């Protein structure tokens, strides 16, 4: 499809200047908003060096210190940006009437409505991917689902917000970090069920008819994203017991905690206790300049109730990180807890899973992009709007090239909860 024209670009930019785009996508998405931004990613590959050992030329005797000196050691993660696209169309007859009359009022409403809806969809995807492992899965089919039906149940209740009406879904028996996509697709007709057991109904005669070879427990993906999304928290800091998989060119098993982060199993402790245990691990490792504990809204409410009942609840605010020198006017509510690693801000993220919480040092993370995180594509022909290939419409395109970076995985703790 053709890209948006220059005239469309100027118009859409007047509706959505850069600050407005960023504020729209980070509202109610704390991780996306709080992670520091870098809009200067211009390299094909950016090498992110993580130190694993300092020089060893130390000791109380000079000759021994000199003899035992060694260079510092480290590993280089090879980071590359991943593109993310969005498209919507303006009806050709509306656009022609606008061009003929010069009355912008004809297209303000449809342009504003469709562009806002597209930004909201982009926010949902990026927020989910930031918590993920880079595979791109947005849900998984519950094993008891009937695939010959139009309706299946999702394995996790938290995934119901990741799948939307009208979305085209692919499926695979793997989570996107390996394997391949099954042939075929389905299109979502509706989302139903309950909070803990959401259902997805498709337009096809059945799930199996749309995706031959589909199995129960298959993973679901927005079409086009299988294994091709930004590397999230669970990619940089996965669950491991000392042998994390290789990642971005680094054999992480050489120094597991320093290269893949620390892991804590806290399935039997209270919300406050597991935060304190994670803070102890963080403090014993490297400490933290900006400790932030992320958890699901359900788990945040449990912590809120625990602290309220003990009379130790303290609330605060956290501002979103600036982007490219632009201060973002969005704040997030947080619970303040003092732990061994310092004053911890505990933030509820609607896109966080219920069974994984994280204590991060945000000072060692970056969400990098080539220019603005998301922006309207201004590529066009010089003569005027171009029709879409197979429709009487003009297309507007959203695009972003982005990547995550972490210089010190050791300062982060993955907390497994019930």
C-alpha cells in the first residue's frame, strides 16, 4: 500500500504532535512510560557492554598485586531495532470532498477517531511486548478448549486485554522464540467470558478451520509479529536456574546472574515480604539508583490492602521519562517502600502478568528508537494523494524502529509468584 502523502502528513501532525503521541501511548502503561528513552539509535547494530569482572591487580603486597593484575571482563550484546507499523485509511469520497471544498471539518472527525484508535492499539501491543520474551505471543489457548468451535478460552485472564475485536491472529505451538507459524489465520469477532476465563470467538467456522494443525495450548500472535518484536523484560531477564539461553550473541551461562538477571521464587510469601526479599538480592548485587517494583494490578491491590491493614501504606507519584528532550505530562500512582536497596516505588502495570513481578533498576534500562518512538510516515509522491491499490481510500501510516537495552541485568530481580 502507498504511504501517506505530504498533505496528510502535515494534517495528521497537527492533530498529533510528538508530545501528544507519546502521552497517548504511555497513559496507563507504566513500564512504557517509566523506561528511559533514547531517540538517537542510528547504528545497524549497537553493542551494549555488560561487565562481568573488574581488574584483579589488587592486594596488600605490591608485587602480588602487580603479578595478578588482569583486564576487566565483559560481554557485548548485539542490539538491533525492530520496526513496528500501523495503518489506517480515509475513505476516498470523503478525501475528495475535502480536497474540492477545502473544508478540513470533513476529515477532522474520521482522522482523529481512527488515528487515536490506532495509537491505542499500538500502545497495547508495545506495552505487552515490553514485558515479554521477544517472541510476540499475546495469549495462549487453554488446554480444555474445543478447537472445532468458534470459541476458545484463554489460558490466562490477564491476556484478555491483549487480544482485540477485529485482530487477525496467527498461531504456533511455540512462543515465538523458536519454531514456526502454523499456516492459516483467524479474525477475532468478539471477546467474552469472565475475568479469569476470557473467551475469544472468531469469524471463521471454527478455530481449526481457520488454522489447520492448531493444537490446544497453542500460542497466539498478532499477524506479522511472530518472533519479530522488541526484546522485553523476559528476554533480557528470563527465568533461569543458572543456565540461561544465549541471547543477542552472548553466552549468558558464562555468568548467569550478571548476564541474565537474578531470579527469586516467592510463591508462598506476602506481597510486602517478596518485595523486601527482592530488594535484598538487588542490594547485595549492585544496589540500585532507581529501584522500581512492577506488578499486576491484582497483586498491587493485594499489597495495598496488606499495607493498609498494618498502617504502613505510603503513596507517591512517578513521572513518565522524557523523550528526546520532551517532558511528558503523565504521572503514575505508586506505593513507597523502604528496602535494603533504597526507597522502592511499587507501580501497578495492567500489562504485567499475575505470576511474575519484577524489581528493576530503571537507571540501567533504555527504550531506544531511530528518531521519535512512533511517528507518522511522511513518505509520499510529489503530485498528491495516492490511492490504495485495491480500495478507494487514502492510507495513513504509523511507524517506529525501536529496541530495548540493559547495561546491568544483575541489578534486576525476576520474582515468581503464585
